[in-house]
């Protein structure tokens, strides 16, 4: 079968992840704008209390939790195309709706829609990439992070461009909505690879069996939680950290963060081509991320924010979650949608739970809240390192 005919489909799928990169980042960049719009109190330094906005952002995780139990089986049963299109529709609703609402309740619902979009895209794109690029599935899935990081790298520059021309922050939301709708049209007409059929018994009937999680698979699910925690917490508190440490333009942290992701994807893909095993990455990268978090906690100078942003981008957000997911996909080749959903459910729990914890720490800590969040993040990252070490030991034992 000629896989090249599916390459335009892969490009369209990666575009959806580009928009996903905007969706998961843009609220964090405009927290002050939304806090003002939603009637938040002002702090002593003149900024608005963003705890309410962070709690609403956390609803993305709730939306993912709601959708993933259905999105995985939906993708496996009805196909990757329909799953992707459902995600496109939910994103269009989110981008258009969130710019108009002054109700925090409606904003919470729209953030749930964003999370549901994420779920249906995850259970479409990860299996699709591994089916289109069969020989390099893990690397292909790693490049979904590249698409996300390109959006996150460009976003601060787009924000600066919009602000310099006195354009409303809503401009970028409308732009994202337009791109995702056009991309959805392409996804509706481009070809998708056929899904893998289950083996048939001697009488011609399809073999029935349930997907059973092994201890190694459970460890990968746990890593999905901890890996997501590391970069989600940083992504949503780095602006406040930059202000606390005296940065004149904290939005530049996001650019360094995204540059780290881009470097990580390219270099990790090259190293994997040369034989680096994904499960080794799951140990090495979180270890460096843990050190970076402690460095930012103890060294309170503006420059450390940019250095830390790059390091967290490289070693936390640069594909650890994607490699955990692709490793799980390789363990369950006939249930790619389902196992992707299971790993991403753990990621969603991280999104919802730890961002709510971050909201509480932000409220309790006041101006020092970002440093409390860093310390909490370091603890969760350390737990993830333990999971990854155990996983490596199990893989080595199974290989003997």
C-alpha cells in the first residue's frame, strides 16, 4: 500500500495540533484580560487576581476526562476521520464562544468544549500518525508535539503584533477559529488509512477479547499524569513567575519554552533514529526537568526564567507524554484509540486536578504563589521519575 497518498492527511492532522498548541496556551497569555473581563479583584501590585481564571482553565482537563472514555472507542469503531472532525467542531465552538462571554459559568463550559476537542483529536491523530508512518510511528507521534510547539513559539510574537496595533485580544481567537474550520474541510475530504482489522477465527467470525492493562501499561499511564503535570503547571504560571522575578517582558518565557520543545523534538527524533529507546527518554528527560524546577525555585533572578523556560520546554514538554503514548500504542496495536484515551485520561486528570491545586496555591501564596507552584511541580515530577525507573527495569527484565 502506497502510504505517500496519506501525507497530505498527515499535514492536515498536524495543523489541528498547531491550533491545539494555541488553545492550550492562549488563555494563559491573556489571564489578566479575562480576569478583568470576569470581574476579578485587584492585588496590591495592581494586577488582577487570576485564581478564578486558572480554575476555569483547569476545566480543559474536565472536558478531556468527560470525552476520553467515549473518544477512544469512537475512534476505533467509527474511524479516525470522524473523531478528528468532532474535535474540529468543539474547537470552533470554543474559540468563537470564549471571546464573547462575560459569564464565568459559560466560560467554564466552553473550556470543557476545548478539552473535549483535545480528546477527540488525540484519539484520532496519534493512531493515524502511527498508521501512516508505520516504520517510524513513535517519531511521527513525537512531531505532533513539534506542531504544538511551533504554535506556542509563534504565539507571543502574534500577541505582540496584535497589541502593537491596538487590536483586540479576540483577534487571535477568531484567527484560530478560521484556521480550524478550513482545516476541518480538508480533513473531511482527504483519505485516511484503513483501520487494522481484528484477526478472525476459523469459522470466519471476528475474535472477541478485551484490552487488559499490564503493569507496564499502568506505569505508562502514571507517567502520562506526571509528565503532563510538569509542563502544564509551568505553562500556566510562568508569566506570574517572570513578573515576580522582575522580568520586563514575561511573555518571552513562552518563546524560550517553545524553542526548547522544538529543539527537543528534532534532536530526540535524530537520537531515536540512531537507536535511543523511548523508555530511556522517559527517565532522563524528567530528571533534568526536576533539576530545572529546583533551579528556578532557588535562583530568583529574571534570567533564570528564560533558562528554565527552555529547559522545561526541552526536557518536560518536548515529547515525554507523546513517547509514553506511542510506547503504549505499540503494546496495544489493535486498540490504539482506546490505549491513547487511557493515557490521555491520566493527562486530563493532571490538567484538571493540579491546575486546581495551582489555583489554590496561587490564592494562598499571593504574590509568592508561583514559587509554591514550582515546588509542588518538582515533587510530582520526582514521583514520575520513580515510575519511569520501574518501567525501565520491567522492560529490561522482559527482554532477558
